[in-house]
C-alpha cells in the first residue's frame, strides 16, 4: 500500500510540475509572439486560464496530502492533547464532508456540460477540462476522511 501511495504522490508531483512548465512555456511564447509578430496565438490565453484552474486544484490536493492547507490553530494553542485530537478529528471530517459535497455537485455540473455540449474555446468541449474539479475535490474528501479517522484513533498520518 505504501508503494502505491508513493507512486500516486510521484504522479501528482509530476503532473503539477509538467503543468507549471507548460504554462511558463506557453505564456512566454504568447508574450514573444505578441511583441515580435504583433499578435499571439488565439487559443493560448483560454488554455492558460484552464491550466490555472488545474494547477490551483492540484496544488490544493498536494496541500491536503501534506496537511499544509489553511487551518485555524487557535484550539491547538490553547487546548490540551485530547482537545487537540478531538478538534482535529472534527475539522478534518467536516472538511471531508464539504469536499465530498463539492465533488458530488461538480460531477453533476460536468455531466450537464457534457449533455449540453458546452464548448470551452475553439472546438474543445468544456467537460474534459472541468473534470479536474470533481476529481480533485473527491480525492481531497478521501484524504480528509482518512486523516480525520486516523486523528480520531490517535494516529497521525498523511494520506
């Protein structure tokens, strides 16, 4: 299981790095094309907007993996070990529920985009570009759930 998790983590990191490098190359090319040739490539700006969405959600996924997401630490500063464990469990399980709901409803949204044949830009359908939303939120929900249950059991893990 640890080997599988290691493989998943490396795949996430690789996709994130490749996406960021692609964004840098495409943005740089578009800037040079506009400066040198008087116009850029028409599909690069909308693609960069989609890539920003992907990188943001993959970054959030990475933050949940390493438990470096935004959190309020007031209770951990004031409470004892038992209160800290209970608070961590409750907040992680609440985050799992919220991410699960967002994942579920965003999957419904992607399904509607597929049914109505929404177009993102050019001839590209919107639904494949939107799949990152239910994917990332569902995976974040799973990670929060695992971390919350582990915290309730008194174990500290990162999923």
